[in-house]
C-alpha cells in the first residue's frame, strides 16, 4: 500500500481532501453533444485542469498528458 492512500475507516475532512487534490492536480474531461432528429447541432469538448499554483510552478504540469501546451 503506498503512503498516499488513506485508510477507509478514517473519515476525511474536506480540507484534507482539497489539499491532496490541489497538491497533485486533477484533470477532468467531458463532452456534451446536442442532437435533434439524429443530427448533431452542437458539440462541446471540455477539459479542466485543477491544481495549485505552487504545484504547477514546481513542474507537476509536465505530468499532464500532452503538457500544458495542449491546453
């Protein structure tokens, strides 16, 4: 078991969860398509990078697939 995993028995405070998420960063992707009568009218691709400024400045952005240039 790695040292970043939390035991399931212990409740996690929201502050601790946000601290872990911002320290490592999270990438969320999604796609929304609006269709009428099987005709695509609108397609929106979404990409969200959530991280702290200090984590990005330290070079953790290099671990994002495609790097920050893809954004």
